[in-house]
C-alpha cells in the first residue's frame, strides 16, 4: 500500500486499511491493495491469497507491475520512441 501511495498519494484511502491483526483484516487489506492497483492501471497477476501467504515470486511480479506502471507514467520506461 505504501508503494502505491508513493506513486499516487490519493490512491489509498487509509480509513479503509485495517491493522492486520486478524486473518480477516489481512484478507481485506490484500483485496483492497489489488483493487487499488487495478484501478491505477497496473496489470495484476496474483490473488489476495498470494499476498497473505507471502509468496515471494508472486509478490515480486506484483511489485514489478507497479514499478512498470510508475515508470511508464513518468515517461522513464527506458523504451525508445521513434
């Protein structure tokens, strides 16, 4: 969530974020962060279970997708435009 908030500070409604003390809170937070990422335009390849179970490879693809979105938004994607 912090990563998405860094890209677009208004993307996260912090009043909807739970403390994450219970499995239900963690599930709700994971679903929310996926929803926000999709709303911003990121391509999401993981499920909320992948986040709550902390699957490293899936988390890396999620972070890479957010990073790609941020770079393409800023125009620094490293792609040459002809």
